[in-house]
């Protein structure tokens, strides 16, 4: 059977409680080796950096790299590639710090199937998690993420019209595209895709998206395509239209109760359909014009 993978992640200025929960989640899956990097844009305070460093020390993890500066679109793939090189040969589990993957079988069995099929990759699909009323809420670590973000929907796919697919496991010899959405020449064949519970829609995300949108438009954070500012604009417009909340009653988004502890009965059919039919929307191929105003913070 394959050796358990090394978790590789580039992490930004998240709240320490999220990092702690994320590490616990993956340790529960059997992950023992972590190759973590931290990248901090200029607005991040030393206090935030220290708190995240404290989490790593308590968990017995020494960050493999710590960098700072603008978060260009090429920053993530370049630093992730560096981290993967440091992680060494073998399988890598790739996860952002707000992505909690859940698997249909033990990881060793999932990797064995991937090797048998010859793809050397395993794919997942983002299931976006939100609070019960759609507010961009804080959360209580004692209660847990499931309690404070009980609803799930395909926000990335249906509202942002972004790529909801992710490569969640890849052998060290397989290169990944920006955002880990693809492994060129190595399309995952596992069906249904792995569930990626995406806890992005928390307190502070509106400010983060506004910052990214503005920096993308003025060029201080370089982008290789219009997708990043376009997707940010879509969700910011949605929040403006719904009083700062995600509209959990939107029939097109189809929010449903979900949990980290069980795969929804509808997942296999709906998620498989999305990964097999997803194509970039035509509107993502045109840059937002200069007449688009920056969103209010």
C-alpha cells in the first residue's frame, strides 16, 4: 500500500483557531507530515504572525518557509511548488487552510486506487459552507465549524462561476496549475470527487476580497487572467444586494444542511455532473473595464 501523503499548504493570515482546527482535521485523517509555508501581505501585523507561529510551535510543526509581500496570482503556484520540492518524493495532499477534505475511504485505499488507475492524482470539488442565515460570521471553536456553518452549496461554481474543482492528492512528480485546480496531462478519474468543505465565507472575507479586487485592478497584485477580480466582483455585488449576507434562500444556489461527518446522499450525482461538465464561463475571458467602481469596504 502507498505511504501516507505529506500535507503541503501555503497559508495566509487566517485566525489561529482555524489553523488549529484544520491541523486536527487532517491529523484525524492520518496525516503525520506537514510541509507548511506562510505568506503575509504587507497589511498583516506582527501580532497575527506571532499567533500563527505559536500554533505551529504547539503542534510541533516548523514552517518550511515564511515570506511576505503582494499576493500576486503567481505567488501561490510558485511557493507551493517550492514547498512540494521540500516535501520530497511520494504523495502530497494539497489543501488551503479553509479547505477541509473528507474521503469516501481511508487515505491509503484512495491512493492505492489512484495508483492502480495510473492517474497519480485524486480530484475534489468545493462545497461552500455558510452560516444558517448567510452572515459572514465569526465562529466558536468550542462548538465547531459544522455548528456555525451548517449549510452547503456550490457558491464557487454557481455564483462566482469560478473553477470549483481541485486536485487534492498528487504524486510529487505531477505539476499543478495555479490554485491547484488542474494537473495538466493528469486528469483525476475518481468518481464521485472528494468533498472539499470550503469554509471561506467567514468574518473578514469581505475585507479580504475588497482588498484583492482593488489591488488586482490597480496592478499592485498582479493577475494573469481576469478571473480573480471578476469572481471577487460577483460575490461583492451579491453581498451588496443582500445586506452583507449570502442569500441562503436563493433557489439557484440550493443550500442544504451538510456536515463534515457524512457525505450527502445527493453528492455523488451532483458533484460528478459538475466535474465532468464544468467549463470556464465566457465572461471570464474579458477584463473588467475601468468604469467598474471599487466596492465599499
